[in-house]
C-alpha cells in the first residue's frame, strides 16, 4: 500500500515540494492535482528516469507528426532537468505531466479547435477526459506504444507522415525542382522548348522515365501527362493548360502546408466511423457509401460555390424523398430570382414555380402583382418549385437534417460533372449517380420495399422513405489524399480552409519547428 511505503529524506522533500506547488497553484489543471493527490504526491517522472528520457525524445520528435514542438517548452524542461534543487525538480515533475497530458490530447484529437476557425468548419472533437490520459502514468507505461496507439488509426496518417519527411528532406537538401514555363498550351504532336522542362518535372514526380532533351510532345509523354492529371483530380485530356501547369508547379512550401494541415484534420477525425457510413470529401468532389466496411457506391459530386460554401460537419441520414418539391431558400429567391421575375413575367411559369404568401399555403398569381415594387428587404413571398424535370433537386434527395440546411440530391444539370473543379451549388451536394446511391442505400434496408421506391419515382407525387437504421454522414474536406495504389494526390484548396488551419498552427511557430 502507498501509505505504508518508506521514503528517503530526499523523496520526502520532493513529495513536499510537489504538494506545495500543486496546492498553491491556480493555473495547474485540476485533473493533474487530482492525479497526484490520489498517488500521495509521489513523483512519477523522477522515479522513472528511463521513461522520462523516452518521453522527452518523443516531444523532440513531435515535428515528425506535424505538431509544433514549441508548445512543449523543451528548453525549460532541459534547464530544470539540470538542477538538483527540490523546488526545480518538483516543477519539472509537474511540467512533464502537463506536457504528457497536452501531447496526448494534441496527438489524439488535434491542436486547433475546428469550431474556432470558421462557421463552415462545424466539427466538434471528441476529447476524452484528462483522467483517461493521466491514468496511464504508472509503472506499466510503455511510452513508445502508448503514443503510437494514440495516433489516428486512419492509414493515411502514416502516409502523410512519410510525405512530410520526404518534403522536409527535399527542402533541407535544397533539391532543385524544375519549374515548367506556362506561356503556351502544350498538346501531343507539338514541338516546343517547354516540352523539355515538362518531361523533366514529370520525371522528378516519378511519373515519366524519359529525360531526353527532345522538344517533341510524343505519345509516351502524353500518357504521363494524362496520368499526372488523373493524380491531380483534373480532366485527363493530355492538354497541358492553366490548371495542369498550376499542379505541376505546386511549390514544396505549399505541399508542406497542405500535408501539415491534413495531418491535423485526421487528428480531428480520430474515431471509429463504424462499418456503415457516408463520406463526402468536398476538396476531391467525391462521395462514397460504405456498408459492412465495403464501398458500395462512389460518385462525383458538385459542392457549394466559394460564396456558398458547403460546411464540414457530421450528422445522420434519416430519410429519402422522391420527387421532391424545392422550397427555394430566401437568399436565392431575392438575390437571384426576384430580378428575373421582374424582368420576365413568365419566369415562374416557365420554370414550374409557384409564388406563396410567406408562412401560408396560399398561392399568388404573379401577373396580378406589380413585382417591380419589391426589393431584397421587403419581398413577402416564398417560391416553390414543383416536382418534375425542371426541378433543381432532380428526382430524389437524401436527408440528414442539420443546422446548415445541407442535403444531397439529384440534379438536371448533369454537364457540370464533366468539369474537374465542381464548386457550383448554393451549398447542397449534387450527385452524379443518385439512383445508384438510392439502390445501395435502400436495398439493404428492411424497412423499405425497393419496388415502391421505383413506383414512386415513376409517379409525380412527392414520397418519403424513412430509413430503419440511420447512417452517419461525414462531410469532410481533405486536400491531400491517396489513391488505391497509395499514390499521393494534392487537391486545390477551393475554400481557403487550409490557410485558416495553417495560420492557427502557425501561432505555435509550426513553421519554425517543422
């Protein structure tokens, strides 16, 4: 029992200093005070020198995880460790425990609070109680295994760490990166001096093997360009234009920033998604449905314009609506449709829309009203679009009720899915393959007769299908991803969120210490 343990005078003095430090401090976390109180203020680190050295080495190498080591006050720790004064050793003991708790939290759930960044980043981290971490401070603690187990279990995390190390090596060794001049569009069959640096850059990216000085854009180079475009999320047409040049000339510093930020994002998402879930990666314009850990459906998506960003959040899909009526949001009604109605009295009729007195089911004939008198501030009507071929939501929408009023839906504007950058909506997520999604989603739901779904689809009636088991929806935003072969892919930061996260990390001098 702890109370029967015999201490040396040095141990008693250290215990007394630790107790005084904790009892008279207003800044030390209550959980740390509780931990030491339960253990009769015995020092953990001073009694475990090997573990202490191992932990300090972990902190020194935190930059390998993309975590700023400036957070951990290593200079202060080293200064206190060189002292033999009991008050300094007591401070060292408590500081090491504080840093153990801090690094445990940083590694397992991230450094930056996503909710502090933007209303469009609506991710609440699942932060375990401090006691869950502190209770590991015992004789059985294996420092290396403990922190390895705290890392995100997503396999992409270790891949990002490897890419981070690779980029740092390139930067530290000042390895020359070829810049491809972008003053001309290059296509197969052309001869131009810019073909030489193009070939060299693709060689540096391990995509093309030929480094000859030929100025001819040949078929082998075409294959490599198309492969690079695929990796970059671009249309694989083999034409080297503005977007391809931007991807080719993406700087090491930009890649470093993106990798650091995406490591942090994975720390935010360090929990089990479950065996059934829907995952949307906005930056890759892609959605997928996973059931029993197998991908049952994948689709291109269209997301919100930069001025109408699609938010990041988690919720649950509850139901599907066939032949939906579109209740036009007020912002769209007054900003976009009101000027069109004022210009063209037939606009509503031609688009199968109805005008309602706001808050009622009473329809209004727009031809009986002088629409020119209304403005953004005094427009008293609601606009609804009937189910049908013209409906902006298409034939089906997938609902996961949330405060952002975002859902997934079909669309009559299929041509947008042929574009590589697909940010065109007002915030909701348009699907290229909505019916395949409905099939995957509903055919496994015992609560839904799938034949009734198709019957409803062929009617003009709005019909709701409730899911027996709600399915988690993860609306994410990752600008560095890996394909099925493990090849790293960088994506444009369409919403500028990478910069927000990086600037927050920068407040911890991550650039200096990374």
